[in-house]
């Protein structure tokens, strides 16, 4: 039997096969038989082309979920170690494997803000908003990016949209709009109305809402009321942080570190607000202590910690 240039047998119909001749040398006889190495090539082709074509479509979703989950775990671990660029890179891999996803875009946008990449954060927030036009979360992130970039009008527009997408009286949405108004220093009376309505809705206000109210009272010139509210906010946040530390040993170390880091950033913001109010009240020593501790815990508007 003869073979074409690609190594495949020429069918007998095209040319009669010549029988082996004992006078042929061994090498010639082997050339006229089905070579072992070509059999291996054919098996390899089947294994490398046909089997993956059948199996890989079934495995692809599993592999994708595996890589995305691993990348998210790596991103959280990097964040816990203050390796924000590493966390951004891991989130990028998660997005490449997962594809368009509003939640993943929002997570990377917040990390990019912390990495002082506000334009990149804005791009991610915009992509998230396009992927989930009725979700308020991309608008929250986009508003913060606008604040960092100094676009007060766009930030206020996004904050207003957050409220319009929420159920009437939603405390979280009202608090967000109030805080964005505070960050850009505009519509302070309206912002106070927002936060008062939010606190009335929840009853016992969490530290975040008390901080918003305290900061707005400072902006409104009601200094002592501001200090009182901010004292409550800081005490509440410190108590929550202490409760979290009690879980040490029963929680993954990286997750515990990441959560503690989030608490410290929240405390940094509250301490900075109280420092401003104390400075306005003439309490210079307390203001100095709060400013220093806030900076130590990570207060940095250029990184979205504001």
C-alpha cells in the first residue's frame, strides 16, 4: 500500500497494491506496511482534535467558574495585604474569563479608585451601568469616581438617579445622596433632609448614617451638634470593629484582614470629619490627634477614601 505526502494510505481502487517480496530489504517492507509512528499520529489527531471538540464544550463552563472564583479569592487576599495593584490585576483576570458582569466591573472600579486610577474606575462604572441599566450600584460607584475627578454635577446626577431607582424612603439610597451632596459641598439643607429621613426610617441609626449627619451638621455650621453625632458614629464603628476581632481564629485570616481594613477606612473618614468639626470649635489638640489618626488609618480622598 502506498501513502500520499501527508502520510495517509492511497485507496486500492486507485492503484493495485503490491505484495511483499521476500527479496525486498526489511526497510522497504516496513515502508509498505502501516507504520507504527503514523498510527500514533492518527491517534494523536483523534485525541487532540476530536476528543477536545466533544469534551471541551462540556468542561468550559466549569473551568471558567473555577478560574473566576480563584481570581476573586486572589483579589481579596491582595486587598487584605494592601496590594491594591495586585487586586486590580486579579479582578481583570476574573472579568476576562467571566465576560461582561456589572458586579465585577463595580468591584474593579472601587479597587481602581483606591489605586488612584479614577479615569479607569469611571470606565468600569460606565461599563457596569451599561450592563445593568436598572441597578443602582454602578451609579453609586460612578458618582464616587465623578467626585474624585471633580465633576460635581455628574456626581449629583448619579446620586439622584440612585434614589429614583430605589423604593421610596430607602435609607441607604437617601444616605448616599446626602453624602455625595456633602462631599461636593452643595445642597446641604436638602442633604440634611435626606439623612434625617433615612435615620427616621431605620430607627436606631448605624455609624455610617450618623457620620453623614455629623459631617452635614459641620458643613451647616452647627459645630457642637456635629461633634456629638460624630462621637456616636466613631464609638459605634469602634464597637463593631471590636466585635469583628472576636471572630479571629474562626474566620479566614485574609477575609478577617480585609474586613478590618474596611472598618479602618470607615473610621479614618469619621475621624477626619470630627477633626474638621473640632478645628472649627477651637479644639486644636483634639483636631490634631484626629487628623493624624485618620491619616494613619488610610484617609485619602485621591484614593476614594473620603
